C-alpha cells in the first residue's frame, strides 16, 4: 500500500470514529500521541487534531455539567473487574512473576501478576500482587489513566479478604500498582504449604476492581 492509499484509508477511518465517545484519558494519551505520527500528511493531521480538540472540549464541558455526580462517565461505564485464578501455588519460585491473561477495556489492557518477594531486612518472604495497565494501540509509553484499584482475595471458607482501595494514575508503560496479598505473620512458606486461608486446593483466586469514576484527577 503506497502513501496515497494509506492517506485515503485514514480519511475513511476518521469519518467512522466518534471521538466524543472516548474518555478524556484516552484522548490525552493515545489520540494525542497519534497526532504526532510522522507518517501523517498535513491534511490528515489537521483533521485529526480538529476532531481531537472538539472531543476534548466536549468531554470537559460534560464534566462541568456532571460535577456533582459521583460518577464521571456513568453512561459510558466507568468500572471494570477481572477474576483471575492461579494454580499449582506449591510449585512457585521466589522472585518469579506469574501473570494472568489480560482483559481489554476501551483501548487499554490490564494484566495482573503475583510474585513471591523477600524482605531481606526482616528475613521474611511474602506474596505480592500487581496490576499493570498498557495500551496496545500505540508504541508511546504514556497512558494517563487515573483509577482506584481494589484487590479482593477469595478465601477457602468461601468468604473474601478485600484490601484497602488504592488510588493510582497509570502514567507510564512500566507503572504497576501493587500491594502485599498476605497478612502480617502469613509467610510465603505457609502459603506454599496450603496453610493459609487464601489457598484452596493449591489455587489462589483474586478479583481486581478498577473504578475510573472515583479518581477524577486528570494528567495533561
């Protein structure tokens, strides 16, 4: 496909996309980085910038109307959750990362992983969990996606252990939000041997809640 054909295709794609249905965070990070693409000719770049600016103005004005609402994008949906199950916990190795399958939400991909960490100062080991946000739509690393993340561990007695919500802004490809999954006094050795209530039949199940409506801070 030559340059002219690519430009025609981009024009057609622009006419099909409603930028006002995107979140401001996606516009600020992903669409803005796309406008800097050196392969775009001036006409396509100008059209993209015009749609970008219009959509951003629209969404900011919508925020002003909804400023007393507890949810910023109620009509678009502002929450996503993932339930992940890790098996054969007894075979896990210290410092090795164990990843879930990703889930995709409005152009972003979320990965959850767990790792056995060692506190050398206290000579103890514990299990930690991390959520990473990336965007497969661009090679630009910045994401600028504010959220509140809550980790919930399913227990062997069919109850759950919900950890304290964590506010975060995913602002870099390598940025992860994480916390200790094990409680004080609950060592990795106990977990590995199945002596912790977070282990059932050599499996650990975690539910991750990501709420975009609670954290309204915008990185621009």
